[in-house]
């Protein structure tokens, strides 16, 4: 029975040897090496059926030709099977190499991140349609981006080691019992921060936060911030109703650009050659500015047990401004009371009675310390509420006689987006040619017997080395409301006069620093006892102090300033220029381009330091230092070994 050759030879004419293609060359070693897997030569292929010449159909060719044809077809058949085997071998080798590569990459990722605790820089991404199991979600709630050192850069003063604490809260009996009874504490999961060190801090609700602070492998350990989730009426709704925030000012323009206000274009004058970074910022927009920075903070967490502090995004300053000039006392207190009731129900509040909470109120403390409920009384009673007394309130002017508020700088018009913008401005103001010895931006206040501004206006008018800018109360003609005009004035002089105005503190104090102008203060409450987190402890390093009483007695300001030597002027100016980063709020959208700590960074680091110090004391069983509110102005000024009861030169000013 004739045996049909392979299909491709089915219609092939077997002609003479000359007309047939030459038989395939035998497999050489070079061809064998193309396949990295072991190669079986054709001569050793077994299990293949061999055909005798007699089995092949005869054609017009001779019998010898038929035999050769059979041998050639047999060789081609063997080569065909070998080629198929080689292709299969190549595919198999490729799959093995691919699998090995994936395995190596997976192991490398594991060793680089998850294998060292999970927070070493590798973030696991879960599919949106398939949420991870609860155990995984509990372990991966944090999103570390970059570590923020709690210390401040050498261009800015350090946050103090001793922070103000309120002694009104103590651990509850149930918390103390949990601390003593370790058997009732549920076992920690392997890999949890508190699994290996939790016993060091007992069963306190903040134990995991302290363990995270001790974990050197955690990029954000000890710096996590948890943001309270508040209804929109406490913040967002106020911005959306910006036309109702002030009866005198169009606040809608100032709420743009994250609270920075409209962008000021660099051109001629004070901002020439500086590019972007300058905005027409309202001095009372700090509630929005700070919240926008918190949203972009590198170490946010949605796990309050890991948080080093808890931020409350309540726009207290914007809220009270809506009602300050009205007679409805209930309206002034409505949101403050709602907030106190809402926070008291939260488990994060019960952990420490609110002593790890902080919020920003971008006005002076006196706008929130109403004592009576009479219709003619000023402000709200927010900071007098028991809940607020446990929190830390960041205000632009703090009370010298209370412990629950801390002063942070007024926002200026400068919000640098990068280190280069900041350093360029510092170099610029350091090299300015200043034509006046001193300058003053203010106005006489005939109805205020305590004010010395009228005396300073008169002295400035009488001096050829003083530049005066007389302010008006309000309106578009008030030059003192123009950032460019004020900056031009301060850039032209060596010293800037900064007396108390309607309040002890003034935004021009920070405008002066920004201009590289040496501040001249007339009352310690204008800066020295206020901004201890941001300014050097020794006020003589960066400013001149002339007591108000001396001015009332007609002491010459010009004569006092001429006594400052040129060498001292250069030293003081260098210090002032070095303070610029610590009194500015940088552009929140470009923080990856900066390394210098600004006012926001310093404030957050100081709050965290305060809370951590309090927590460690509680965990270690150390008695808390008792502080008297009447000496709150003095605590940041005390040297080592000094007591608040010891006499101080400024005691008569604060008694």
C-alpha cells in the first residue's frame, strides 16, 4: 500500500536529481548553539518510523533514484520534527527567563520596602473595585511621602523645648486601670508599630503614636497629623459665602489662591525682578492659609491612634468676623458651642480630653475672650470655653495671661514657591542702599491716651532722616494697605518704628523683617513675649527696644538709633534677613521645591513637640509641671534655673 509522504510533498513531482533541491545540510554545532536548551542531534532521534525504498511508490525514476528520494524525505522529515522541537525549546526558555525575572523583581521590591516594615518607601496600591481585607487596611492607612525633621533650619530659629501645657486634664481612672492591667490589652498584630514596644507605654490610647515616634524606619514617625472631619459649616461654607465675612472689606478677593489673595505681578518698585510669589494677602486670612497647608502636609494619617497631634479645621477667625460689629451675642458663639459639643463626642477627643488638638484663629486673642454676655461686649467666648482651654489655639496675638493660645506670625504678601525665590529675595534686601535712618507707617490717635503714635509722627516729620507714611483709617486711599507701598518704605530705611496700634501686635512688624529693616519696638507685647517659637530669645540680636514711657517723656528716637554702631547694624540686619523664612508662609502647591522651614513648619513642629512632651510624661508617670496663667508671658523668657516668681524688668508692664 503506497505511503503518502508529508502533506507538503503530496503534489510534488519527483523529477531528476538535478531538478530537486539539495538535501538539507546536517545540523552543525553552530546551529545547535542557537538553542540554549539541550539539543538532540538528528542522528540520535529515536522512535521515528523508517521506510524502506520498496515501500515508496515507484515513478519514472530509477530504483536508485527512488531510494535516494526516500532517504532525502526521511532526512527532511527528521529536520522538520527537529525544527518544531527547537521552536518549542525557544519558547520554553523564554517563559523560564520571564518567570525568573518577575521573581527577582518581586523579591527585590519586598526586600526594599515591605520586608523592612512596610513604611520604608514602598506603597501597596489596591484596585479600586477590590478593597483590601480589614487587616490590611488597618496596617496601610498612612501615606508617608517625605520626612519632615522636627528641628528648624539654620536660617530659622528653633522651636522651644519647653512648650506651654494646660494642667487641667488628667488620665481617667479607666485609662489608668488599662495601663496597669496588661492582660486585658488585646494582642498586637505582627508588624504593628506597637507590637514590639507597646508595653513601654502601657495601655494609653496614644501609645502607638509614641511607638511610631521611636521607630527610626518610619519616615513620618512622631510627625503624623490627624485632621478632624467637620461639617462644611465650620469652614468651606464660610469661603463660599465670602461676601458676608466682613462689612468693610470684600473678602472674596482675599479667599482666592488658597487664602493668598490676588497675585501681584513683579514690575517696577519694591517687587522688581522678583518674579512670582507676591500676593495681596489679607492679614486675617490665616485660617484658610493654614488649612490649605495642612491638606498638603507630608505626614497626614487617617488613623488617630498614630497621630502626634489632631488638627481641627475650624475657621474661627472668619466666623467671629461676621458678627463682631453686631449686637447678636448668640450668633457670635453659635459655631463655637456647636464645635465644643461635636468634638466632645469623638473618640479622638476622649483620648486626652482634647489636649492633643489644635486649631487656627487668624485674629487676636481678644476677639475670642468675651467674659460677659452683654450685647455691648466685644468678641465671642470661644477661648473661654472649657473645651477650648484644653486645645492649643494658634492666633496672631496671644494673651500674656493665658496658657491655651500661642501667637504665630501674621501672613505677609510674600509666599515663596521655592528655595531659589526665598534666597533671591534675602540677597536682594541685604544689598539694598537705604537712604533713611528710620521710617514710620502709622497715624496719630488723638482719642487714645495710651497711644504714642502721635509722638512718633511728630518726631518723624521733624527729622530729615525719617521717612513717614501717614495712614488713614480705611478706604482705597489708605497707602498702608498696599503691600508694594509699605515694602518700598521699609526697604528705604535702616530702622522701622513699630509701636502698638489698635492692638499690641501689628502685621507691619513682619513686613519690616521681610524688607530687611531692623524693627524698633516700644512694648514687649508687640513681639518679645508673643512669637517665641519664631524669634530669637534675645531681642537685642535683631531689634531695638525703646520703652513707651521714654517716648512720652520726649526721648529722641533719632538719637537712640544713632547710637547703634555700623558694625552692630550689619550684624542685626543679617539676623533679620535670616528670620525671613520663619515669618513667611510658603506656597503650598510647591513644597517639594523647598527645604527651608517656614512659619507653618515651625508652628506644626512646636505643637507636636508640646503634645509629645505631655504624652511621654503621662506614660512615664512623671508629675506634670504646674504653670500659673498670670506668668504665661514670662515662661518663654526664663533662663535655666529661673523661676516665674523671680523679678523681671517687664513685670510692671504685665501686672
